[in-house]
C-alpha cells in the first residue's frame, strides 16, 4: 500500500470552542475506518488538550 492508497479526511472546526471541538472530532472519527488519517483544522488553543493526537 502506498501513500496514495491511504484515505485521508479533514475536519475544519475553526471558530468552534470546547466542548464542541471534541464532539465534532469524535463524530468524524466514528465515521472513519481503522487506518484512515484525519487532519483537523482548529483555532481554539485549549482544544488541543482535549483532542488526542
């Protein structure tokens, strides 16, 4: 499997604050399959502690 075969998703939650940043991220992850990648765009710095890397 090469890099082009890996499914990559993104989630733009800029402008959202906790706890909604966590909720939107959790819902998106539940839609995804194991092994897929999720890129999250956010601008609420405290959310970095709540959203696992």
